[in-house]
């Protein structure tokens, strides 16, 4: 069966098309130049009127950086220059860009993840396919079905270096935040979210049972599965009809010369995957194993965002920052030797995944982050203490900034100095955040209980009544709170295994 003729690409909307045209701009040394103010140019003299945060940095298109991908490019091996034809963009990250492609050999839609050149030189980061090869094929182990396995992998040579690429199934949006109010289902979205919590836990259990730590376990790396069979029935015209044309930000040069080969002609905004909502299922897939590692070979540190890092790693990071800051700027060798000496002492291991799982379960079920991303590590630890109580003595003593956030009585009791709302009495009893134990006689409820009790609502513009609302039932709040207190234990050696978590009452009801 031959691949059908590809349609003409729909007109791509330019993000700066509302600005003045070039009609009246004079020629200067050849090509016309836009003489309006523009963002700072990159080291290669390129710039774009793109929206920061919604698109990758143009500066990253350089030696060792991203590979320049344009709509219509052919990637991979095969006839006509490559098996995978680029249709749209799905997203980007610190180490890669991800593209919606047509597999011209198997006549299906796929996601092609193209790693940056420097990531492709890093043995830890290019090993996604090799790492996942440690997992048994066609495994009947529970949780295996929730891992997004590569369909293919290859490398490509470009102006910015050699880039490793993996081919994955097309998947939907992340499981949190906002999933609840985008769902179009006759089922209770709370039931679906709880089911996704169990699936995510099973998926992590499968990894751990096969000797792999995910290393970056969080909602951004847990995506809603797509019904591939239904999606693949769409023609490319029908797919564009759903997604709409790609929005692009054209790339220019300060000199007016052609854009260099190292840079794409346009920066492309990611597709809105909610437009594929009718193809979404009630299952999840765990993705992005660029930070994953074998339990037998832990890395020197983790690249996980701080609000999913456990306290022992946060404290270690602060100690490293303090030590490096004590070095003079010209003592480069000393800084490197200090970092190298301390690297092997970072407490990285399965317990880090367990802490991240606790934060992730809260985020999936409650549709907001448990700990908000704060760029200051000390503030992150303070927020953690407000949720789960005082750190153990050893960690507490290592936290130099503790007095900035808490007063401490002679008996060791701590009082927040941050002006947080007072705890309130819970007549029904709750979990004591200071001990992590269930206690019907507990006089005060902790911040975690307040967070679990949040009600989320959506209103129409100028409307007074919510058109949709979401909250966790009271009885479920108690059971989930108990589970989270058991998971988010400060001592990593006392955190439960994933199997123990799966046996908790929360997953049995």
C-alpha cells in the first residue's frame, strides 16, 4: 500500500502578522530589513517575535543545541529522504523538541522526539531507548501498559551536531492541572482521576520492579492516552481540521541575510492537544525517561523540578550552593573539584521517586500542585514543613535559613513566621502533620488537609454561578491524606515501596 499524496499544508498563522508589513521598508544592502524594535538577537544574529514561555528559546539553535526542524521535513531513514514527515509541533523541553509526524511506512501518526546535540553526547540522556530495553517485552506485569515505549529510534546529522531521536505514540495533554475542566465525559471526573492515580502508581511500580528509577516523576511526564486506532483513521486534512494550522513566529536576521542553516525558518507553537479530546481515553502513559537511571547506577544529582524533590535532596542542593558560593570567582578548578567531590554524596535513589509519587498523586487527584514551584529552595522547604511538619533533627540543623521562616520554642515546637492562615479545629479528627499519625483527638488540622478540601470552580464571564465545579469528597480526603502522610516521610529509608503504596486502603476502595 502506497502512502497517499500529502495535502498542501494549511496557511500557517504568523504570531506577528498584526504588525506593520515590510511594504514601505527600503532595501538596505540587498534584502529588506524590519526596522521596528525587536527582541535581543541571538549570538547568531537571529531574532523572532515569539511569546516567551510558549516556545523554545531561539538561542538554543546553535552548535550542540536543538536540531532545526521545519514543517514538511522528512526525518529518519527510508525513501524520499525520511520515513517520518513533520506535520506539527507537540512540545519542547530542556533537552529536546517533539514533533507530530506521519509515518509514511506504517501509515500512522507518531511523535518524534529529537534530542539536542549536547544531550545526544551525554550517555545518561541519550539512553532512553537503551534504558527502556531493560524492561521485558510484552510483559504481563501490572503497570507495563502504562509506559510509553519507543516505536523506533534513529540518529540524524544536522548543522548543530548529531541528534538522537525516538519515535513514540501520539499522546494527549498532561494529567494535571486543568484536566478536570477540559474533560468531556459522562463519568464522574473524580472517579477517572482516582483511576489515573492508580495507573501512575502501577506504572512506577513496574519500573522499580525492573530496576529503573524514573528520576523525573511528575504530572508533566504523565500524559492522557490517545486512541491510536481512531486517530489513524483521520486523513491529514481531517487532522488539520481539528488542530488548525500551525501558529508560527518567523525568524529574522539583523543583517537581513538568509536565516542560517542552524536555525529553523519559523518557530512553531505547540498544537493544542485538547482539540483531540474525542480521541482521549481514561488511561495514562508515563513518558520522558531522559532523567531515568538504573538503580544500580544512580546519577550524581537529579534534574527534577524542586517542587517534586524530596527534602534530603533539597537540603543537599542548598549545601552545595553554599559551598560553591564560598569559592572565589577565579577559583574555577576549586569550584569544579568541590562539585565533583560532593556529587557522589547526593542521596539519589528509589526513595526520591516515592516522594515525587506522593506529590504527583495529590496533583492528579486535586488538579493543582501540592507544593508550588518556587525558585528559592529555602522557601520550598518552608512550604514543605508547613504541610508535613518539622524536619528531623539532622536535616533541621543543616537548614541554615530555618530561623527566617519559623520561631522555635524551648521544647522544639515550631511556629511559622510567614503569616500563613491559622489552623482550624476539625471536629471529626484528622492527621497530625507533626507526627504523621492518624489521631481522632488531634486538635488542629494541617495545611495538607486544607489543600485537600479545596473546591475548584469555573464561571462564565460576569456569571455568578459556577458552570462546573470540582472537589474531593470528605471521606476520600481522609484516606488520601493518610496515604500522603505515609508516603511523604522525611526519612527516605522509612518511605514505603510502591507495592506497599498500592496495598493502601486508598487503592482498595
